[in-house]
């Protein structure tokens, strides 16, 4: 038995029907487009970096017990 009561033979029949409906060329193009979109999404997420919820304009560093604005915030003023 396969996923949720669907056997491997039923999955193969569904796959054959999908290939007959859309054709291999269209499915190959769809797969390439989907892969390119995922790759672009991953690179965009890496470029942005992690989001900590900190706002760069209002960021404050504590140095020696006293609060001090970061360089980014002081450059903008």
C-alpha cells in the first residue's frame, strides 16, 4: 500500500494520464520553470539575510553600561 491507501499502480496510471494530457515537453518546461523560480527564491532569501525584527534606524548598542546609537543611525542624522 502507498500513500493514504493509493497503491503504486494507481500512481503510475495517474502519471501516464498526466503525460498523455500535457505531453513530456510541456511537463519538462514546467519543471524547469519551477526549479528556476525556487532557485531565485533561495538566492533572494540568502541576500536579505535573517530578519531579527531589529530596525536599523532605531538600533541601539550598549557599551559599558551606557546606551549608544549605532553608526548606521548616526550617519543618517
